[in-house]
C-alpha cells in the first residue's frame, strides 16, 4: 500500500511552507508547461488525483469546468482544501488512488500533479482513470522525472547528476521534509507503455526544465537544465471508444 | 548536413571489427528486444534506413519479407552489403536519409538501427518515412539513448554516469573509432513529439539494458543497467489513413 506521508505532521508542516503550497499554481515553475497540455475546460467534468489544497480544482472552475472532483489520500490536505473553497460545483473526497471508485465514463479530464511517483500500483490507478473517462477523454499528469527518482544518492556532484539505478525500478527512500519518504522509481518507458496498455494514446511528452527567463529570475535553478526534474504527459482515449 | 563518418577510413576499419559488424544481428545485444517490436514480416515491403552491411535486410527476407530496400549514406558499407547479398528481392541504394526519395505509400515497415542520432534534420527524415509508409505501416527504430548522448564527459565516475546537458540539444563531438565523430543529442520528449507531429502513434518504448543472463555472460555490461545505452521505439500509422 502506498505510504500516506502527507498526514505525517512534520511533512505536512514542511509541505505547507513550499512556494507551490503558499502561492498555488503560480508558485509551481512547471505550471505554464502543464497548463499548455490541458484541453479547453469549458463545460468539462474534471477529476484531480491528489488535489492537495485544491488549487487546481479552483483553477479548473475559473476556466469554466462544469464540475470538479478533488481526490486525496490526506485528510489534512482535504480539510484545508474545504476551508479555502466556496463553490458547490467542487467536491473533495478522500480516496485510495490505486482503487478509484468513480462512476464509469463520467469525466472528460483526469489531472494529477506530482502524485503518481508515490503510487505503488500504477496499473490499478490507470485502469481506474480509463474507466472514469468518457470517450475522447484526457489524462494529463506530471511526475518527478525518472532521472530525478533513480539515483541512490540524488545530489549534484561538481555540476553533474550522478545517475545510477535507472533500470532498477522500485522504492526509493529519501529524507525530504520528513525522514523516510518513499517514492516509486519507474522508467519513462514503463510509464508510457502502461498508458498504452491501458488504452491511451500518447499525445505529448514534456521533460520540463526552467526557461531562460526563469533562470534569470532564479539563477539557482540553472542546474535543473542539466537533468529535468519533472516529466509531463498528455494522453487521450479515442473519441469513438 | 549530417556527417558521413562511415566513409572515414579509420572509422570504417574500426566499425568493421565490432561484434555487431562481424556477427551481425546476433552480435547486437539489444537485437532480441528490437526484434520483438517488429510486426510479422511475411509478404511485407521493408526499408532499412542505414542498412550498413545488410544484416537486417537479409534477416527480413529470411523472415518472409516480399522485398527489401537498404539505404545508406556510406559507399563503403553498401559495397560490402552488395558483396555479401545474393537475393534479387534485396536492393541497396545510396541515399541522403534527411531527404528520402521513395515512392509514396509503398512500404509496410521502415526500420532503422542506431542511425537517427547522427541525423541533423529529424523532421525531414520523419516526413520521408511517413510518406513512404502505407496505411497501417510501422516505423521501428533504435538510437543511442539520450542519457548516453547528453553528457559533456560521457565516462563513468565511481559507477555513476555524470549526467549533464540533458536539455541542451544539439551536436556532441566524441572520439569513437575515429576523432571528431558528431552525434545529435535530442531528448526523449523531442523524439516522441516529433513522431506524434509527423502523424505516428507511439506503440511501444523500450529503454534497453542487459538482461541478467547477458550480465552473467558479460559481467562488464552490468554498468549499462545504471544508464540504458539504447532507446527503442515502435510507432505506427493509422490503418484508415
């Protein structure tokens, strides 16, 4: 079963202080690239897997979505999402993302930001996403890039990233905000082939690194161009499903 | 214009001594994985981009292909391919792979092994491949993995691969068999998005590393599991094109 680190008090406290937690989507440097992968949201029914504080759910409604369902494993996150949302077309619900219990073909977009690399049972999650999407539906997600999750010692050495264990899939335990955070390393090929096996067509793949303008504003981000920190994918179901 | 390193005498002499040159497909450790991506070849019309000594062209005919066209930029390679082939259904021709001049929709499979990372004009090559394929046709290829081509200093350090420059696409000059061999580094995302933009559906992606059995037979290959050396892709055109 996937670790629920977000309800660890130290992790939750640290996570709440991140730029992307305090400022929402505007505080996430990869957001403009992820946003560009989204279909037009007007009138669409949207699910957010791992909705956290609800930033994307509120964005989707502002962009015209008809209804938005935010799912998260963390009661702490959901409580804060509910506190900061006053919109009857947004619902938040606790859920085990590996065993989605959603009405069939009831959504047009499933979105997930930086969650899938925590999930042990990827095939189960993808089967749930596929079942919840209507024909022509989209699945747009970001994850920590496999180059970021692979190494045994993920720390820069003289400006280079000491890659190893790339083909060795499985858990990686790191100390980030709290001790013993468990991520699941998978290769890019594994993610893409699992999507294809679940019936999706790959529409676009982005290996995100900071733009020149972002590096000018944040010179310490330059190293992220040596090894992209995020992988973004847009996948779709056939319209004539 | 893409460098034609294969007609450099030192490179050609060194290349001719490689296991994959002397033993053909059986001497290429990634061949079983690449072969598994191929469609049934019985009765099919096949093109090999960068056919070299003709090993794959002869394999395709043994597997039942109706006709096989081997294209290569190197006169040296083509001369040896012709010397070792006695099959009127196999033709070899010199070609600029960035500007393919093939009859439209005349082939069922385009194959290419370890060639595209030398090609400067990838979009031109893909447009040529797409135009040459019939509806339902496949493009199956291998390249040096972008993790292999990216680094400024592609040499193991204490068992780790010093990754840098991954998002910096463009030429990389290395000394391999001869001085000043120029490869074109592109990201995985760039390859996949270029295929999608050219009208292909991604069918399968493999990041190849040696199997346990291969490492038992060749213990010095074990490091290749830390950083896959080859990327293999199967892509297809819609049958109702």
